[in-house]
């Protein structure tokens, strides 16, 4: 389990709202001829997580890690990009908070994947990519 503080919930709600609008626009244009990187079901995935964040305005949101759902996985993978897109408006405290939330998620995810997935699985490759995002998290000083 990990906690998303209110400042990061606000960032994620904004980012998810934009991503949902982007996906809806693609869906309106392409109809049934989807691009390779588009799945209309992703709108529901992102909206589900956005609604759970909106249920706790001004409060911490507790995210259960019992089952690594598609909802949590997809939404947390977007966090570094949300920070990149808003880097000029985020405070150092917000950036550090976002990095901490992302790092906690990735640590939990890595532990679960390393225990249960084959060495060459796509899931392990995805987690390795997420780990590299922690190391190069936008706005964080490089040591």
C-alpha cells in the first residue's frame, strides 16, 4: 500500500483529465480503425483512477497494492510525464513528493514482479523501464 498526497492527486487528476480528453479525441476521429497505441478501454481505466483521487479532495489517497491492477499500473506509469509537462509550475516540494510517490510504487511493483515473473517477461521489462524513470525523474537533481 502507498499514499498519494493531495498535491500529487491534484497533478494526477489534471493529467488524467487531459489524457482522457486526448484519447476521446482519437476515438472520435478513428472510429473502429484504431492506431496501434490506442485502446478505447483505456479511457475507463484512467477515469476510474481519476474518480478515486477525486473522492479525497485535500486528503491523502491510500492505494492498495494487493493486486497490481491495470488501473493503478497504467496511471502510475503516467506520473513522470505529468511532472515533465508541468515542471515549470511545480514547486520543488511537489516534484520531490511526486518522485517519492512514484518511487514507492515502483519499489512495491518491483518486489512483486521479481518474485513472480519469468526473467524475460514483458512485465519485468516494464518494471525495469519504470525503475529507470525513478533514477531520471524529471526535476530531481542528479547526484
